[in-house]
């Protein structure tokens, strides 16, 4: 590999790195990342809330079932 090939590869690599850096700090990219994080947090929160509701519903049904007097025994 000649020195000019190495220099060319280094320049291409540096240009690609700079392009990636420019894209990473671009406002649209930052907004998209922030929006994705917020939506994921909302989704997890809703899932947790649904899980708690289901567990409470099951607990109350079981508790009410045990509280009923046994009929027919």
C-alpha cells in the first residue's frame, strides 16, 4: 500500500467521521432521539399501570371470593 493510498483512506475515514458527527448534532436527529425516548417512557408507564390494575383486579376478586359465605356445604 503506497503512502498516497493510506492518505486517501485516512481522508475518507475522517470525512465519514465528520459526516456522522454532523448528523449526530443535527437538530432533527436530536429531536427524533428525544421523541423516541419520551414515547418509550410513556409506553412503559402505560404498561406498568395496566399491570398494576390487572393485579389489583385479580387480588380484589380473590379477596371477595374468599369473603363470600360458603353456600351448599
